[in-house]
């Protein structure tokens, strides 16, 4: 029987990643494009393609649900600040561009973490039956607490250490109003001010492209863009910023026994969650760090650094509750 750390045991991880690679790549690309690539590059290509598909698919579905199917529920006409609730097409298109430029770097982190797992440098285990369901959920809880703690402090230091904020995180905080926040902003962290974008030749060209896209017929924009916007800002980060904030997921593997497939699933769910907290829809599900809390973070810069929950902010005095009157109907 293969034991943890043995070559035969580690081969189980390689077989898993090879299976994931085959499922994604063989259904989307000709075999001659990816089969000759080294295993590491196959894994990166799979993560990149799957991450991009997840980004657009979940963004479209979530935005369609909010802005079209249940628009009158989430954005009723009689609510305060309704004019600020829907982001502009121009802002959304820029967020998509920024997120797509950073996506190859975002997907490098799960690729590296899988490589570390395959080489036995982590505490990952292959099957739940190796530890039992009770320990599985205990380890999972510890993993999530570790990630919550790590992301809180990483996020907070990106604000408190001014050079880091200026060079990395300020890019994301250009989205500081409801009409510039959307799920697409969660991964757009490449620019700090619009003037800086214009000063960059590459980004200037991108801006001119956006001007062309904005001329797309209104009926098509009304159908697609508001639906996509709510998701796109969720990934609008500087690549290094996005990687730093996701780093606790990888660091946890060195100290906490973690089920391999659960780790992979949580990394990809991270993209969905990051999008969700940028949609400006206050879910009011305690103690979840929903969009109501995170919108405050984008307007005050000093509160609600947490990720999944409000507990770290509550314990360390950085919690700011959403003002309920902003979500109440006007008399």
C-alpha cells in the first residue's frame, strides 16, 4: 500500500491533475496544441482556460439574474441611490480588459500549488477515506480560518503599507462607488487613475478599443454589458495584488492537512466569491462578508478587510456595518 510521501502515493495527485487537464483541454483544444506540452504547462493552460470560462460564465449568469431577471427586486425604482447602482459600460469594459490581462498570472498560483503537491512538499492528502469525514471537516474548518486570517492581514497591510497600496492595491480602489463596482472589479487591479491609463501606450490603445466597443448597438449593450458588469470588477486587480491575496490558500497547504480536490475547488470558488462581494447587493446573511460590507470598504478604505466573514474585522475593530436606510424604500 502506498504511503503519504511515497512515489506511488504522489502519483495519485499527478493522475488527478492529468485527468483534470484532459477533461478541459481535450474538449476545447486540438490534441496537437496541448498534448506535447510539459505537464506543468498543461496544468497552467487548463487553469487559465477554466478560470476564464468561469469568469465570464458565472459573471453573465449572476449579472443576468440581478440586472435582468430580478431587476425590480434588487434595484427597485423607489430606492435611494438607485442612480449609482448600475455601473457604466465604459467602466465594465475596462475591468474586463484589466482582468483578462492579469488572468495568466492569477492562474499561475494554482498551477504552482499543484506542482508543490505533486512533489510531496505539502500536507495534502488524496482521499477523504485516509482521514475520515470528522477529521476532513475539522481540517477544512482550520484551513478556512487560516485563509480568513491570512487574507485579512494581507489585505489590511496592502492598505497600511503605503508603497504597497500605491504600487499595487490602489489599482483596485479606483472602483470606489456603486456605479463603478461590479463582480468584474474583483479582479481588476492594474490601474490607479484614468490619467495613468492614458499615459501608458498599451493601455491607451486598450482605451481606444473600448471607445469602439462602446459604439456597439445599444440593444446589444443593454442585453449583455449590464449583466456582465456585476461580475467583471470582482477580478480587476493588479496581478501581484491578486496573487498576494490568494497566497494564504497555498501557504495553508504546508501546515494543514488538506484534501487535494477540495483545495482545487476552493481556489476556483474564490473567483466566484470575489465577484459576489463586488455586486453591491447586500445579502444580509450574518456573519458573511457580503457586498454590503465590501462596498463600504471601497468607500472608506479603512473598514471591512475580511474575506468570507466579518469576524476578523469584528475582533480587531475594523468592522463597519452597512447603513440599512440606504436599502430602504423612499417614502
